[in-house]
């Protein structure tokens, strides 16, 4: 756990500062602690770079993440500089001790805030991915419904064409078409043509095969 690790480093440095004298061995130990903090920052930097570049991270979550990362960077730099200043001359004054302690507090607060923003960014990405998936499914469902409706219309048109063909056969059974029947035929031909154009257009729009229908419709038009 990062927070626990930082508290251990803070306690070790405070213990070293207690007598105000920084021995060579103590300076080396503090340098090792600084290396731990720098290694931790390198891990944070690597994850941040990947997270910030995610195409699904946008808006407030992305802006807040960047601001928190900048604050963390500043706090980290200030802490390292404060520690180095305190041990530079082999002595640690009360003022230097207080400054290091204050910088540790600021560092912990900045890191905590940054981790919160990371959690928010991760959630924002997941929410966006879910929305994209849901929208795609909705579009697919809408297209399928439209295709089903077009297929249903095509089926009805086929039934109507069959009925019209049957009626034509009945009218022609006596080898004579009366004036009244001719009028009805003209109207039926007009209706069939209009319906044919609409069905073919819808079938093409939704990529539905209408070969059988167009073939039968062509035969009906020839018959008429």
C-alpha cells in the first residue's frame, strides 16, 4: 500500500532528523528512501500516460485527472527538494524538519486526491464503453425491426399479387373482359405498380432479397 509505505519513509526520516545530525550512513538511507519515492512516481507516471490517452476518457473526468496529476507532480518535487535541502550540510534544523514534515503531508494529500481522480477516470471510461455498446445494440435492434417490417410488407405484397393474379384468371375464364372489368384492371395495375415500387425500394434499403417477388410481379404486369 502506497500510503503505508510513505508513512514508513516519513517515520524513518523523522527519526534520522531527531538529533539534528545526518551521518553518512543516514544520508545513504535517506537517499534510498528518495529512490523509493521516485520509483513510485515512475509507476504512477506510466499508468497516467496510458489512462490519459484512452480514447474513451473525455470531459470533466479527463480534466480533473490532469489537474490532480499536476498537483501530485508538484508535491513530489517539493518533497524531494525539501529532503535534499535538509540533509545537504549534514545537519537538520528545526525549520528544515518542519518543512519536510509539511511537504510529506502535502505529498500524501496530493497523492490521495490523484488516486481518487484515477478511480473516477476508470469509471468514466467504463461508463462510456457501456454507452457505446448500448447505443450500437439499440441501432441494431432498430435496423432489425425495420428489416422485419419490410419483409412483412414484401410478404403481404406477394400475397396481394397472388390474389390479383387469381382474379385476372377468373375474369379471363370466359375469354371476355367487360368494360367494367377493364376499368377495374387498370386501377389494379396502377395499385400493383405503386406497391411494387415501394416494396422494391424498402427491400433494397434493408438488403432483403426480393428476386422471387419481382419475378412474379413482372409476370403479373405482362399478364395485365
